[in-house]
């Protein structure tokens, strides 16, 4: 897009931050935010990425730059973690040096939201490399698999095989796993390393730290020390 055209585009200060469509199940908020929290731990030292949850993405590949697409989550690389040191209200591609999300996530709910057709076409026009659809409850209704990864290859989205699925351009894998969150066992979406090991959730990290302290305390007792005075 020409620089002269950019001057006529609205800024994120004057655009809505989302489409105000309420979620119809708690996992639509929980699971994308869990991915964000874990990613913030994995990439704590990196400042060149942004992960948005239920945030409007404004672009110029649709009918109007004022009409956004709102993924349940998206990841962009090569952008500031905090734009200008501030939190984003929304994500406008023309304010991000033309960087489009490399990954978008849609979670299918009770009301079909065009995840397999309308949204897919929008992300194709936008240039999103990976489009992930998570449909744990209604996949039979929609005649799809519960977890699908589409990659833009040779001018079209192609369904990929394998889970967890490794994304070399991102440097992470993604897939499902069973985890305990707040005392409740459930299926979640997780990031994976190149060896297909799931990165720990905040609950798992806390449990690992607790066990490490218990092992250290036991060792101190073996040495005749009182761990309550030292830890």
C-alpha cells in the first residue's frame, strides 16, 4: 500500500477493539489466554512478538478497513510486544509495518461462526500462514476433526497431518493435551518444543517448584539442618 493511502486510514485510537460478540463458553477465554501466559514464559526474553486474544485485526484486504476480523487468538512475529511501550487497543496491519499475523486460532462454539469457510477465506486473503481450528465438541456436527491445522501452501490452505504439529516458521509446535487447571482435569491447547514436549502451564510450573522445595528440604534434613530456618 502506498504511503499516501496510509494517511487516509483510521488509527487504532478511533477503531473498536473488538466486535463485542460475547463468547458462549468459558474455554473461548480460558484456552487462548493460557496459550498467552505460557508463551510469555517461553519467550520472556523476546520483544519481537505479539499474541492477541479476542482482539480486532484491521486490514485492507476486505471490503472496508473499518471492518475487522476478530480471531479467538492470533500471533504476530517481528512486531513490538508493547507498541510504543503501551498496550494495544486493537491490531491494525497498517500500523504494524504491514505485518499480518502468522497464526490465527478459531474455537468453534455452539453457534457456527463460519470457521471453515468465511473465516478461512478472510485469513487466506490476509496472508495468514497458519490457521488453526479447535472444535472439541461439535466436530462431528461440522464433519471435521476436533483439531485442525491449515497451512498456506501453493496458493491455498492445506490441512496438515500430525499432532502436535511443528511450525518451523514460528519455532513452536501446537496441539492438545490433558492438564489439571485449578484442580480440574481437562483438555487444553498447548505449545510444544521440537521434541514434542509440552511446555508447562502455570499450574505445572508451581507444582514443579513445590516439589523442588520439598526435595531440597528433605536433603537438608538428611544433613541435620532445619529447612524452616533456611528456606
